[in-house]
């Protein structure tokens, strides 16, 4: 799933490790999301949106249009 996670993280000067710790997931999980190898669970997508104070739809692209 296409997303803006890498851009949002970089804008804040956070490493993948920093973001992972803030979300309670590993750095590898963040890397997999940023490289679009894995899609986030609904719970994780909402936690990411809350952390960046943005709607889910502005971070993750709807693959169904």
C-alpha cells in the first residue's frame, strides 16, 4: 500500500527506530511499511495517524480507488 510514512518521519527528523519505539513496533516493521512490503493492520494505521495527527487517508493511499 502506497503511503507517506517515510516523508512524515523525515519531516520530524525521526529514525525508523524512533518511529518504531513511538508505535511499539520494530524498526524492521517500519522499514517494511515504508518500502510497501507489508500493509499495516487497521490498528497500526490508526495509531500512525494519531501520532502524526492526520487522517489515515492522508497517510495511506486507498488501493481500491
